C-alpha cells in the first residue's frame, strides 16, 4: 500500500514540476482566488460541523459523518490534540480550514493558469 502511495506522490510531483516549467496564462486574477477560497472554505467548514453532528449519531448517519469529516484532511490532523473537547476542536479546525482554503485555492488556480494546449500560449 505504501509503495502505491509513493508512486502516486512521485507522479503528482513530476506533473506539478512539469506544470511549473510552463509560462502562466494569467486567466484568473485575485477576485477569482478569493471567490474560490471562500467556496472551498465554506464547503470544508460546513462538512466539518455537519460531519461532527452526524458522527455522534449511533445509526447510519455515522458513516456519512465520517465521510464528511474526511473532507477536512490533511489539515484536520494538526488539531487532533484538541479532540478531547469537541467545541474547541471544531473552532480550531474551522480556523485552520479557513486559512488553508486560501492555499488550496492558490494551488488550483496556479495549475489552471498553466494547463492548456501549448499552441494557444505561443500566439
């Protein structure tokens, strides 16, 4: 399993390295970055709160709650020490997800600015 993960990570790193060599097209600006960051943050924070509520139910919603909590990965592992107090864990996790959503949005827009046919860039 770890070998498969290692191969996937190496392939992803090679693809990002290749994208870094391309010149950006600057299709998306700051307004797009902020909109995307707010959208990503809202979805991930809402899934954290809804997942926590659903995970505390002993019935079938517990599986859905677990899935919703997984949308906060990998950042949510940084606040696992606050897991003993659920409200503190939710508040600290929400703050961390809000801050990291800007980084995720920047990465997605960075890739979107570099992906596309090479002939289009040479015009």
